[in-house]
């Protein structure tokens, strides 16, 4: 693979003028996938999506087709929820879909709703995405007027109602059960699992929750077939992925590439190279703020897919590639993230409520030069004590960057403790 | 049924049960904070993590449903490590103030910290401080100790039905408290300190009173309403320090109400401590020896003919033993048949009918209330009459039971699925007759349409007659109509009997059982020669026909329907007062024989279901006070035929012989006697209206309805300073006249204004309070408030008085 033009699926229209309008969308093949999908049965669609191998693009990477197939075939009202609460620091990929191609998402949602027999869908949009919410609402209005949404989708006996809900700005509402609570009008606190949303979700009904990017990939999968999509990318990480490259690169931005692309190619050929050249690279946080940082030596060879990053000790996550060059104090960077997680912990369960606060305070102390010997062990111990004991993954998300940074850059932490100041700045 | 292995022990449990449930069945203790068997699962403390084979991470046992073949380890290395981790997190911001914390010694956090906590802290940052709230007179807060288990929030939302507690803010800034600082209004708020696993919410009256481990604990039964909740009486140096709920699945589950919990400080107040006799020559009252007091009483009794002597007993906080001895003494030693306990009852026409226990008590056990599909509350305000019964109704209503109420006042109900029909006082009989006719195919009044439709579709209808219905001028007609409504639905059988009459005062059921009524012996044996009822006794005493009144814990100048008549009776007749607390009647009695309070003796109490239970002695009473039944026993020695029992055991076997439901000696420890052990309901009584009396006079004016004040309803609660502080769960102050704003505007009366209430030649000054819950055309007042005795305006006959108002 190289930096040559790759298949674009999710971002294929966003360069077009007025790409957010129904007219432009239709002129570029929009809603043809829906037309095709309505000739298939729901199970056929789920099989197609399973065959495509697409994994959830929100961060956890759970196979989407499998998730859909968990919806029980009973008489209860089912719900489809799109998670557009894009809050993971570093991530801004969904925003461009909402902004420039909302009909792609709507089409994907109608197909998904038809597949799992959900007649009602919600798009939970991050509170800060005010203009995006307006755009999506306008697109929904267009879709209703054109008969894609409503009691008779494209004139058939298929119902699909779609509404948007703006969040209140809590990171934890991006967690699917926290999102459901918030959507139901309650305080955004994740639920205990089991039961999983596929069985008891929104308003107690079976619920599918997918990320914007996942749902926006569905029309292409239906149009071209799951097998076609499965051939993109690499085995077990099929298809294309949006990467939000930020930090110390010359051309930060959103890039859609096939999974399995070497990170170095992504940074050098797409994102314009690391500021000051490749050798100025210190490390990369490859999948959003909760994923452990990778050192330069790992970045040399690692490829951008679920398994390779996992083997490298990190995660693909939401695809937010945060590039850190040598000017960065890793302690300070991670302390900032810890403060974020302390602020965003919902406070419900003990390890996360107390642990994120403790982590942030110790990180801040070290950063300020007030660390003491043993603080690194303390941080590792607190992190270990949080991980795997919380209601949702936020506790893990808070612990992982700390652990990752201490493992990758122990000398920087030690320097802070020993000298009371930073070795970089 | 899935089978799993917990710590090597195999057990089969119901599908859907959790690992915690299975462990509890096996007797395996899993440490926890947020889990409470009666609350929903929150799963937030993470203390109950256990290891399940084939699962990569520890799981919380309180929420994880079991599956077949699960292998659970509750004490493996992984589990111990996880618990230590959680424990450390809970402790880092918890103040180290156990030595001054009320919870110290009975604190889950303290206990588990001893087992899993680190011996020193790794936390060197500043500890978090949380804002403390003033939650009123019952609950004291120290929110820095809060571990955010949300038990108090879940209790308020789910059990009490008054969502007064919540959590604000996020992360380690999260704070539990009322959203807006205010007094708690729930009648169950005293349970909050009890569900709190740490010392964040404390029992305010108990604050700094004693340490948990110093307290001696006795098992008691609450006597302040008819539910008969199980309580634990904690006492130190002969003083009751606090009451706690004692779990009883069949009655009070895990809770008790604030009235029962906080009445204890009235126990030691204003006690009768020494026998007192009024000198016949000087009229001065003097403290005398027991022998002299008993001699004087015997002399008085011998001076008059048996028909010139009568007895009135309280059904409040008197035990079954003394009620039995009281009637035994009056009937068989004195030889009178004039005795009663029903001072609040207006309509005695039921006495002429062969009514039995089933007609007078509940027929649906508390545990079966939830099976009802439609409930009709007639003149009942269960939330402020029998709070723990109300919890059962609330549970049922949340599960879908439809609940209707007819009551003249808009109820402050905390029930789901609830609708009320507000009727003018006196419209009840016509309404129920209309409902009965509608069930027979007649026309349906629009306001009754939903009720009639629901009633017709009900499989297990349930009916509850409350305080207002029992004290109604047409109480017997209402009772018969209620029976007829159930008979229509075939709901009076042995499978399902939906007829329930609340004897809502403490021991009203025992007073009925023990025959403290003029027409029955104990065990519901009807008497040929019927004596005079409460009203007739007082009237006869006021007329000079009855010359001696024997009062057992009962004060007709405070408690009767007509306190003016009570005063007239006591002014004319000689009075012998037996009881524990000072009341106006006791302070003017010719002889006072001091008895013991409820916590100072072993006593039998019978609840609304007719379940007899024994409450044990906790503390000693005043030195000279005697167990009440022993007073009658000693008194009877001065007569030809003394009472035959010398010990409590002998008395109890006499009671058991009279009524088999009092044979409690055969019960296993912890076993309860049967509920609703009686049947059938008497059928076939005529239903014509007016069997009782006129409901209200015909003259112009507002109908005056008086209600007992929930928190000040008997000798103990009236003397409780803690309960005196409570806002009664309603807006108006105690003793004020509650009037509808429309009526108030018409009468040109403002809130807080003094008004004169006029009824015929009588009048009374009180303060008006505007209350939209009161219907137009009626005014409501409190019973039994010595400061404003509104019963002075009432007559026993003639129904509710009509009063006119003059603003002052």
C-alpha cells in the first residue's frame, strides 16, 4: 500500500459543493443503497454487514453485524441510536460527516433500522455541535419531505422516524448506556451490564447503538456488497477508517484511508510529515486520548489496524492520531489528560470517582515538581486498581494513558521526580 | 433452575437470581455497601466484586445474574485484591473521624476497613469536603463521610415515594443531598440514617447520645399505629436512646415510620410516678402508698351499685394483658357491663348486629395486599394513618394495581396509579349506594365512572375503611355498603377476602378481641345484657347516673368525639385513672394508679391484621409504677371474688383460652402468629340509609370535620418533643383550622388570621390556615389538641357540626 489515492467511502462526497443537500447527495448516487436494501430482508442486510467485517468505529471495535444480530426477534419496540457525541479528545472525524454529508448517515440509519426492525431512530449529537445539529436537522427535514423517512419509507410498508437529541456536554454520555440514560432525560451515568442495550436499552427496548462513521459506511456496504468491503483493508480490520490527525504534523486533518496503512505513511504522506522531520517525533497517541502513547520506535513500523495497534500495546480507538514531537513534556501532556478524566468521570462508581481524582492530583503534583519517589509506582498501582473494576470503560480510559506514558517514557517521569522540573522544556 | 458453585458449595437458585442472592442463601457473606435487599441494584460501590471462572475481570455479585454451571469464588486472590483496591478508594476521601462519628461501632465502612483496608494511607492530597445540609429535626448530615452508595436516594425514590434526595455534580465532586436545602417531608425519613452505611446521614435526636456498642437492645413492637412494626429498642442506663427497625418480611419489611421511631422521647416525659388520692374532706390530692390508693379505690367501688360504675379504656398504647384484666375486673369483680374503648366512634348501631372479628379488622394480610388489582380506600389516608401499610399499597400500585380513594380531603398520597374522588362530608353513603346500583346495571355517575369500570373488571378487589370512615356518623352503613360492594364481586371468600377495616390506633384490635366493648365478652362472645357504649357512659356520668368512672390510659376530655361531654362527665363522677402519663383527666382524678409505659413491660399487641405479637420490656419504669394488669389484680383482692391469675403467664393462658389467637407460647422463636385468622364476613345485613344518624345539621355554615393528628395521637406521642417539631406532612400548623381558599375569600378570612368558630351556643377561637386540599363547604381541624379543643364544638349525635366563622 502506498500514499496513492485510496477508495473513499465515508468522505467520498465531502469535497463537493453543497454536499450536505439532498440534491447533491442524490446526484452522486444517494439513497440508491436504501432502495436496494428495501428489496432485501433484514437478515440479508445483517449478513451483508457481517460479511463486510466492519468493526465499530466509535472506539471499542465491536463487529457491527454481530451487534445487530443480537437484537431479539420479539414484539417489543426496538430503537436505533446513532452515537454522535464525538467527545474523545483528538477526534473530529464524525463532525465532518454531520457537517458535509448528513444524508449519508441518514441513509445508513434507515438501512440499519430496517435491518433490525427498529422504527425509531435517534441521533445523539454532542452539545457543542450546534451548527452540525442544525445541518442534520435540515437534512432530516429534507428526507422526511422526500419520503425517505416517515411512515412509508420510499413508498413501502416500512416505518422509520428519526430525531436528533443534543447532549449537554458530558464526555461520559458517549458511553452507550450513559448516552441512553441521557437520552431518556436522566443524569448521564452508565448502566450496569448485563443487561446489554441489545436486550434492554432505550426505554427498556432492544437498542442498537452505532457510531456515525459505522452507520455512514453501511450504504456503501449494501451497494457494493459485504465481500467488496471486506477486501478493503487487511484481514480482521476491513474497510476504510477515518483518522483525525492532530498535533505536531504539517497538515493536520481528517483522512480516510484503508485500515492497515503504516502509521509512518499516514503521517508523512497524508498529514504532511511530522513538524521538524520524522526524527523530531517523540511519540504518537494513536486512537484518542484514552489509548496508550507509542514511542517513535514503535511508530516506525506499526500499521494502523485494530490488531497491529493492539499488539503494539495500544488501541485503534476512535482513530484520533495525536502526534507529539520532541518539544512535548509527556508528564504535562498526560497530566492534562488526567485532569480531563477527573472532570468527566460521572462519579457513580467508587474506583473511577476516587481513582480519577487521585490520578489527576498525583500527575499534577509530579508535573509541578512536587513528586516524591514512589509516585510512579503509586500511579501504576492506582491505575491497576481502577482497571477492570468500574461500571463503564471511563475508568480504564483514565488509567491507560497514565500507564502507557509511564511505560513508554519512565525517564521523563523520574526526571520530574528527581529534579522537580521537566527535562524537555 | 440454574445451578452454580459458590466457594465450592453447590446451590440451585431461581432464574434471574444474582450471585449475591445465591451467596446469601448459602450463608456466604460478600462485603457490600450499596447493595440493600429492599432497594434496586445500583452496583456502584464495587465492593462485592467476585471472581467467576472463565470471566477475565471480577464481576459485581449484586448485579450479575447467575447462569448454569457458574463457578464463583468469593475469597480468591483476585477478589481480595479487588476489595482492597475498592476499599482504599472509598477511604481516601473519607474523614478519619470515627471516634466522633455516631456510626462508629456499627459502620459497614469501619468494619470492612478493618478487614480489607490498608493500615496507612497512600493518599497525601487534601481530603474532599462536602457541603452539609439541614434536613430538619430528624436527620443530621456529615456529607464528607458520604461514600456515594446512593442508598438514601434509592430509598427516597423507590420506597418512600418522595424523591427528596439526589446527587449533583460529577466525578469526585459528586455530592449527595437534597437538591434544594429543605426539611425532609417524608414520613419515613428516619430510615435514611438506617440505610446509610456510613455516618453521613445520622439520627439527629440520637446525635452524640451514646455509642452503638454501649446500648442494650430489646425486641419490641411499635404501638403507635395498628401496623405492629417490629422495632429494636436501644437503651442505656434505663433510658430509651433510639428505636431501629427490626426486619420482619410479613409486616414492616425493613422500615419503620418516623412516628414509631421518634416517639420514644415521650416515654419518660410527664409520667405518673406515685399513687395519688384526693381527700374527701379537703379535696386536696396527695401522694399515698399503693395500699392506701387501692383501699380508696375499692371503697369507692363498693360505695356504688355496679350499674353506677363504668370503665373506659384507651386503644392507643395499652397492651392486651391490661385490656383483658380491665374488662375481667369490671365484669366479674365489679359486676358492671358498661365499658368501652371506642371514644372516637360516633355510630354504634353495629353493636346490635352479630358482627365478628372479620367485620372489624383486616381480612387481607399485608403480604397479600399486592395481589389486589383494584383498591378502594374509603375514608382512609393510609399514608398518615398506617404508613407501613401504605408502603404495601405503594408497591402494589407501582406494579399496576389501580387505587381509588374517596375522602373529603384531597389526600397527599404517594401512590402511583392513584385517583381520588373528593366527596363532601356526608356524601359517602349516597356515593357508595350509587356505585352499588351501577354495578347492578343502574346509571353511573360521571365522577364514579372510572371507579365502577375498574371495580367491575377487578378479579381481586380490595377495600380499606380508614379512620374517617370508622368515625363517620354513618359508619355502620358505610361498612355494610363496603361489604356489599365486595359481595357483588364475590370477593369475600376464603381464596380472596378484600374487606379491610382499619383499627388504626395502636391496639384497637386487641381492645375488640379482649371484649372492651359493652356488648361482647373476649373472643367475640355476644352478651345477652348489653351495657352502655362510650357515648352513653359519658352522658350517664354527666347526668349523674354513673357515679364512678374507671379510666385505663384514656382521657375523655381530650380524645372523645365530644370533649365538652367528657369534661362534664369527669366533673360529676368520681374518677379512678390507671395509666402511665399525665393527662388532663389524670390530673383531676380522685385516684391515680400509675402504670408502666409500653417499653417498660412485656406486653401483647395486636395489629390491624389481627396478629397478636409480644413486645418485650426494655427499661424499668418509675419505681412506684406497676404493670397495669397487676393493678387490677391487686385491686380485686379487696373484693369477694379476686381475679384468678397471679402471674403474667397465667393471665396469658386465660387470654388464650378466651381467644385462641392469643396462644402465642407455642410459637417458635421468630415465628409470627397467623394474620387475619378469622372468617367469614357477616353478610345479609340491611343496607337502608340512615341506619346511623344524620351526617350534618341542616343549618347554614361550614361542615367541621376533625381528624386525629398523625404525629400526636396518643399519650406517648403527645409528650414527644421530637415529634412535636415535625411539620405533620402538611402545610397547616397543628391546631389550626384548615379552610379552602375559596371559602376563606367568601368569609373574608386570611391565612394566619384568628377566627371564632361558632356552633349554636358554643364557640372557639383558633387560627385559620388556607388549604386547597379541603373541599369547599367544609373546614378541617385537629383532634386531641389540648390548646385548641375543637371537639368542644362537636356532639356525639347529630353528625358533623356546621359552624360559622367570624374573623377577629
